[in-house]
C-alpha cells in the first residue's frame, strides 16, 4: 500500500502508519460461560450501526451459554456482518449467538473499535462465506493487513474522537426518541378515546363535546387520472410518483403538456392536502406543498373536503386512525369506502387549528432533531473514510 497516511489526522503526528495483521492488535476471545448472574447480549439488543444498546440488559439473566466478555472488549456480529452489530462493552457479560469477542493488545480499545467500523475492515468482513446465512471468515479477516498508527497516543486520540462523536450521536438519538414518545403521549391525550366526547387534555377556553362524524360526511376521496408507462420517460419536465416512490424520488417523468392537461381536466391536490398511500405501506401520508408533480391514480388518494376540517388537525388524525374495514383483515389495499366509512371526532375549527398548530410545531422540532442526527451520522461516516487508510 503506497499511501500510508490518512487524509485527516491530528496535529503533531507525521509518521507513516504501518501495516499490521489484525491479530497483532487484538486477540479473539473464546472462553465460554453460562453464569446466570451475568447479563446476556444478543443481536436484538444492539442498535445496528450505532454500537449502543436499545434496552437495559443489566438484569437480563439466564443460564444460556455464550462467550464471556469484559469491559473494553469489543463484540462484533459475524453473522450477516452488513447488519453492523458491534459494541464496545463497558461491563462484564456474556455474548450469545454469532459474535466474535475481541480484546485489544498493544493498542487502544477505542481505536480498535473505530477500526472495525472503517471501510477497509468492513470490506474484508463482508467478503463472506455462505449465501442465506453469510458469516465473516475469520481466516480472511485475521490475516488481513490493516494500516495502524505506530504511536499509541495517536490511536488514543482517534479512539477518543470517535467515542465522543458516538456519545453526541447517542445524545441526539435519546432526545429524538423522547420527543417522539412525548408526541405519542400527546396524541393519546389530545384526541378522545373510544366512546368519549372530549379528550383528556385540551386548550383552555374549550369545553364543548367533540362531534362524531364519518369522513364521508365531510368530504370525498379524490385521485389523479392514471398515467400509463408509455406516457412517462426519464427526461421530461414534471416528476411522476408511484406508490413505491411516494414522498421520495420520482419514479419517472411526464411532459409539461400532459401535466397541464390532466391538472386542468381531472382532480388535483391543493396546497395543504394530505396525500394517502392506499396500497403498499397503507396510510402513509405526505402533505402536498404545491410543487409541479403528478401522482399515480388510485394508489395515492386524498380527501377533498370543505372548511369543516382543518388539514393540520386531519394530518394528526391520520397518524392514529384505524381505517374502517382494515383492522384484522387480509385486505392489502385501502379502498375509498374504507376511508369514507371511517369515524372521526372533531371539535370546532378553531380548536382543530390550535391542535393542528401544536402538533405541527412538535413535528418541526422532531424533524430538526432528525436532520441534526442524520448530519452527525454522515459526518461520522466521512471521518471514518478520511481518518483511516483504506
């Protein structure tokens, strides 16, 4: 390997990195135990790609047998390594299932933990044997040379940098999870439960009972005219969405001329209308923002209604609704009748608007934290590429 320095490194370090076999910087532990007083770790306990636990395992005791690990040992999921099940342990326990357990030797544990997340290691670990149940090949991985800083101090700086970044990502994830739980709680309390006339929690100044109606009494289902495949292309002006690309990248494009013709002659959403997926991921919603784009006929529908319904309120109702006729059914499609027969409780339009605005602000806060979290994950991905030699 000709270039033995990473693109980004800490100030004060100029020496080339040296190629070392994986077994020169870590040992693979294999001591087994079924100690019922030690917590157990399984694949399902780890958030894939994030190296954190999704539950408290401190009391997850049983007598199943696995590999014993200590604090600062590294767990690496060798089964389907593309799932990225890895963990730097900060407690003593037992790894159950297809884990390798690593102990760093003559190297910093946090650096080694970062190394196994790097592109170079992942490429080797994903050169697997088996098709249905692919597993990393220890012979390949252990005999591969990995560029490594000769300075333990540089290793420690790299390891600490990524540990701090992981902690920041985990903090933002916890904040995001908390916000989502808060929203879930507000939805439960700010909409009436079955049979109730009023919700548990509401804004001051509102005391009247909510009115029970069916969506069909308040509006009608609308949908675009069907677009056929021979009417689409890859290089026209207006994006065209099918159910599979709904809310993301367009499936294809249609001409401006066809778009203007169909938009004029047939139903077309207005700004603020809530588009609903009627097949596939049934009930997924996207708010139409006014862009020039076209949607696939009865797979994507919306409720055409008057001013008795506030769209911001309606969006939140859609997030908790149990569609009429779908619960406990094998139906794989949301038909117009299912929508129109669905019950909805509504307060005055003023109260609807206050509820809708409250949740819109909460959704905006959640979206902001999600963007921050996504950015941090992308930054970590970039640092892994540039702070290790590929």
